């Protein structure tokens, strides 16, 4: 019986080798057909849902190719020709030892199969990982399929049937000479589960695109985990020197695929490894058996307690919580510890309570030299946000179109402005609920509403008016308008202040605007100076004219008074002459004498004072003749 058994083993190995070669050929043809369909669909529509279906299929085909190649390389299949070659090789060993060129060639031939084995396994796993990672991206936008569901579903179901027949055949036909049979069976079951998931996703895509997408994600996740395991095994094998006396290592074993069995034995692989290395069967130890019996109820009890503890909710002092019971908000809870229904029947969503936020209306620009940014310290330079020079470009500036007038025609201008909103969620309970359920993204909603109000506010403003307007009044007007819009849609936001940091022309036009502004200031200064000079000259002329007029009026009045006096005197003299002409004439004579002798020294002698003695005049004291 022993010789016949030795003759049967090579026959069985040859049959297994031929079947693996046929399997590799079939996988290559199927993989080529799927790849052609993949590239055609990618050229036609990258956002089609067929791309999502085909990616895990191509990835699983690449992994299947790696598994078959590993099965062929990891197990030796002796043939008659190989035996003859071994005999010839043994005869030539002594000759090769003396030839250095032959030794180099043997070294290359020794490393070449090992590197090819590692490269094929790692390359297939990396390509599969790249393909399925696109399905796990959250930014995927899908369009519903327009046709071809029945042919694609039929092909996948036929493939599932073929895989099921192969898996059942390998499962019920044990081959003791093939140590990797259990690993191949687990990988075939994993491949069958992936095909079944893709088939169900294609069937459900007409009903619910979201459910189909999540099923495809599950299939992609299985492929991703198996590919990661293959890559890890390949990297570990690359750190080990190849041994020509042993077969190539089987790198496509998968712990995930080993779990495709019933009943589940998650620790079976660990038990086998311990038995293989230490010779100890953990399953026969009484302590481990007892632990195995106690572990399931203890685990269930811990899970139940943990689930009940999920009904305890702690709210920090700076927050408040909106309690949802069966998905419906029923109350707003203050800070502290609260008890409710466990998840998912009850949950608490935290909301800010009095926290003040600052929101920039400008879009944040990516900084080019983020690695060379100097940290802002007290001793260091001032941060860029504090620069207010117009000729510098600020990351917080936002461009805004405003009204303008060019040559008496309507036009527009572009200005840069930095406006920030200081806001918080309202302190009322209804404000907390509105902030959660009226909008998905509260800061984005506030930002968009504020931009709409700014566009309406600055549409009728000009640059000079904006630069000269008081920022306090501008802030108050915009704050009231934004708050009114927020209240209309019930956002529950309290806008505390609208801060206008800066308003100025763009940085490229700052120098030109400075020149225009300086010229305008100089022109206004000259105009004001000329107006002042004209006003001073006019005032001097008015003063001179008033002085002349006043002098003329005074002279005329004086002359009029003199004329009146002369007239009055003439009338009085005439009246006196009419009454007594002789007396009037004597009076006039005496007045004439007195006027003529007003400045002449006189000595009057009265001869009638002393009757007997006549007066004598001493002329010696008069040195000059009298005038």
C-alpha cells in the first residue's frame, strides 16, 4: 500500500497544479474584461454609480490573482522533468563552485523569484487598496443608474454560483498534502460575500441609492482590510532572507477571511499558533474552559450596564443641553447631571450658554509660507491682523463692490474691508432649540446673511462717504439690519456687535488713491486760501467804504451846522440892525477891535481915575515896538 500511496500523491499534486493554473488563467481573463469595462465607464462618466460597483470587483480580482500566485509558489509540485533537472543540477554543483560568474548568476536566480513574489503580492494589494479607498471617501457624488442592471446582476449571480460550488468542493474534499487549503477556503468565502454584497447593492440601487452606497462601502471595507493585511505580510516577508531549501512563503493568509466559519471561533487561530509553537492545547485547560463559559454572560451584563449608563448626561457649566426623547426635543436642560432614556431612545445635544464668538465675513485664504510663520509673542513683531496700512494685502480683507460716479455717469468701485461679527446663541430656551434645528451650520448661515446685508448697504455708498462716515453709526446700522434678518428666520442668534476694522481701497490702488487724495487736499487748501484772501480784501474794501461814507456824512453835517449857525446869526444881526442900526454898528466895530486885538498885548490907561495927576507911561520896558 505504501508504494501506491507514493504514486498517488504526485498525481494529486499535478491535478491541483493544473486546476490552479486554469484558475489563474480564468481570473486574468475576467480581470481584463472588468478592467476594460472600468476604463470605458470612467471615460464616459466618472460620477456614475457603476464606478462604485466596479471598483471593489476589480480590487477583489487583483487579490484573487495574488492568492492563486501565492498558492502556486508556496507549495512545490514535483514533476518528472523537475526530477531530471534536479539530478542534472546535482552533477553540476562541483563545476559551478569554481566559476565566479556562475555563482553570481545563481545569486541572482536565488533572489529573483523572491522579489517577484513580493512585488506581485504587494502590487496587487496596493492597487486594490487604491481602488476601494475612492468608495470610502465622503466626497463621492453618485448619479442613479440608467440601465444595464439586469445583465450586470445576472453576471454577478452566476459568478456567485461558481464561487459557491468551488468553495463547497474545497470544503468537503480535504487535501492533507496542501497546508493552505483552509486559508484558500476562507478567502473564497470572503470573495463570495463581496460579490453577494455588490449584487444586492445593484438590486437596491433602483429603490434607495443611499442604502446601495452603504452596502458597497461595506464590501469595499472588507477588501480594504484584506489588502492591508496582505501589504503588512509582504513587508514582514521582505525583512527575511530567502531560503532556497524552502518554498516561497504564503503571504495571502488573512485573519479576517478565517472568521468566515460557523460556529464562530475567533480565538481558533490563536489556539493553533500556541499549539504549534509551545505544544499546549489551551482548550483542554479547565481554567480557560470556565472562563469561556463565564465570559459571554459577563460580557452581555457589562454591555447592558454600559447601555443603561448611556442615559446619564453631564452638561458643563458653560453649556446647556437640548434633550431629545425618541428624536423629538422636549426640554432644555441646565448644567449638571441629568438622567434620561439610554441611547438611541434619548440623547442630549450640547448648546453654548453665553459663549461669545467672533466671525469674520471674509474667506480665509491659505497661507503660502505657513512653515515660515513667525510666532506672535510680546517681544516679537506684531501679528499681521494688526497691520492697517493700505498698501499691504491683509488675509482678513474682503472685496466689496460699491457705487461710484465717473464723469456724471453711474459706475462702481472695489474696496477692501474687514468686518467682524460678535455673536452668541440667545439665552432663552427657544433660542437654543432654534439654533439647533433651524439651520445645519449656524456660522455659515450668519456669514451669508451678513454678506447679503452688506451688499445692500454698500450698493448706494461711495468711497469718500464711507471713509468719512463714522464707523459707530455704520456698525449700528448694519448690526440692526443683520439682527432683523436673523430674527425673521428664527436662528436664535443674538448679534452683540458688528465691528468695522478697516475700509480702504485695494492694496494695488492705494498709492494712486493717496496721490489723488493729496492732490485733492492741496487743491482744497489753495481754494480755501484764495477764498480767505478774497474775503479779507472784500472786508477791507467794505471797511474803507464805510469810513469814507462816515467821513463824508460827518463833513456834510458839520457844514450844514455851520450854515445853520451862519443863517441864524445873519437873521439875528439883521433883526438887531433893524431895531437899532447905530448900536449894531458900534457893536460890530467893537467885536472887530476885540478880534483884531486878541493876540496883541494892551495897556489901557484911564485918565479919569486920578483927576489931578495925569498918568505917565514908562516906555523903557518895551524893548520892541508893539505889534
